[in-house]
C-alpha cells in the first residue's frame, strides 16, 4: 500500500512538472517580434556619440554633483525638460511643465524641494496602459571640496532614457506609434533613499494599476571586475520576481538584437548586496508592477569623484541601451498586456 501511494505521488508530481514545463515553453514561444526590421531601424538610431553628449553634459562640473534640492540638480532637470521640449515629446496633461514637485517634507532633513521629470508618448491602441522607463538624475553633490560628477551613476542611465525617448518619437513620427503609452521618468532623491520614486508611486501621475512594467536604469556605462576579461554583459535584477513573462521578454530581446551575456548573479534572493532593494524600480515592485533593474555592477570609481565621463564605455552603453529599448518596444507593442504572474 505504501509503495502504491509513493508511486502515485511520483506520477502526480511528474504530471505537474510536465504541465509546468509546457506552460513555460508555450510562454517562451509566444514572444515574437512581428517586424524585426522595424525594431532594428529605430534601435539603430541610438548612437554612442549622442549618448556621450548627454553623459558629458549631465556629469559636467557646472552642475556641482547634482545633489537633490540644490541648484545644480535643478539645472540638470531643466536640461532634461528642454530636451523633451526640443523633440516635441509631451508632458502629462496634469504636469504641463514636465515637473512633479517632490516637497522637502518627504525628503531627508536639510534638503530643499526637488522634482521628478516626466515625459511620455501616448499609445495608439491602449493609451491608458503605461510602460515606464526610469532613471535617477541626482547624485552626491560636493564633498570635501570635490565634485562628484556621477557619469556612470547615473549620467549613463539618464542619457539612455533620453536616447530611447528620441527613438520612440522617431518611430511615432514615421507611423509606428507604440500601442501602449511609454513614460520617461527621471526621478530625484535616489542617492538619499529612493525618495523621488517613492513619492511618484504614492502620488502617481498615471494610475499605478495601469502601469504595465518599469524598466529601471542605474549605471550601465562601465565594466566591473567580475567581467574585466569579457565586457559584453549586463546584470538583470528583478526580472523574474513578479512576472515570468517579463523575464522571457528581456531574454528574447537580447537574443534577437544584442547578444549580451545576461548575468543574474545579483538577482539571487540571498544576494548580500541586496541591489533589488537599492534602486528606484523597487518602489514600483512594492506596488506589484513587474520590474527589471539594468546594472553594470560596481567599479573602482563607484560613489567617488573620479566617476567621470571620459571613463564611460560608450560602445557598451549603446548596446545596453538597445537591449532596454527592444524590451520596452515589445512590452509596449504586444497585443496582450504583460501579466504580473509567476509560472
């Protein structure tokens, strides 16, 4: 009798395993790009020289390290806003100046009011569903008389968002408006505790329940020691924690367009660095929004005044930006909304 019961358990377990495997295979096979040539056309508008222009500007000494609430960061926000205006990428109707004020009352002591910057391209078929591409625009200011330029942290992410916004705008102008709305969100207060993204998710401009996914970029312009002999990589963190489908979409985008090595080392639940909890995607994840954090890992200039624009690997920054763009393109243009579920 015990042997029969054990055999039955094995059989049931095997059937369940097969069903799970079948679900995974079906999901993986369902992720296809209808017209790769169209995606590649706009993917290839993302240029290293244009990314460099933004990184050099954002990490310039004139912004004094972009400390939250200080004049230098305010001026960087104006640079970002002016860029969106120049490309005719719109602000939300509720925030016509592109700014979402983040009051000093929600920031650490001694910091002044600051702002998130928000631009978006309205979707053609599902305009009330939103795909977010995010990066923080602040850095650490001036310490002991030295400017912390933050070229990688997070000039690289800021530049990537601006370039992707331009690529989506060019596609829109050519008749390829994304099916879902795409939101470009530059948050303040990351370095002092993820305050800008927390404020956004608690006071959303677009409904959180209609936020389909958040692709967050924080440091994608350098190479860490782990990959010193093979720089063709990017860390993905959080991609499988809320949506199995999102995890596979990023893998498909990479296979089709960029062929980077996707490193999940820091995605482990027991990762002592706890990066999943340390950048702005996390506040969206707390709202059950599927997220991916794109990251190059720490390097010798991390959180130092030596994190300067001349040390950015612009070829690699371009390739990583293209991966994020291809991932966002699929989510924004899929006939079916991304599912926040684990298979």
